[in-house]
C-alpha cells in the first residue's frame, strides 16, 4: 500500500512538472519572439517569408581584426 501511494505521488509530481514546464515555455515564447524581432531591421520584419534566427542577427559582424564584414548568409 505504501509503495502504491509513493508511485502515485511520483507520477503526480512528474505530471505537475511537465504541465509547469509547458506553461513556462508557452509564456516565455512571446518574449523570445520580441527579442529576436528587436534585432531585425524594419525591412526584415515586414516580409512575406518568416525567418527566425538568421534574420535576427545583425548583418554586420566584426572580424577579429576589428574590421566590419558584411555577412548575410549566416
């Protein structure tokens, strides 16, 4: 009987953590979307195709020598 209660409690805890993790991802998702959108240029925001990370990264990346290199195809 004790083992059965212990197993039920463990299953309930696992289910609770799965639900809480899902809600956390659901709530943080829009914040991640806003952050990625804030890094895009306006022309990249208003396009027909959706691009996630590549379009969110700045198009100018500094090279190790300190010179700016344009690289759009990350």
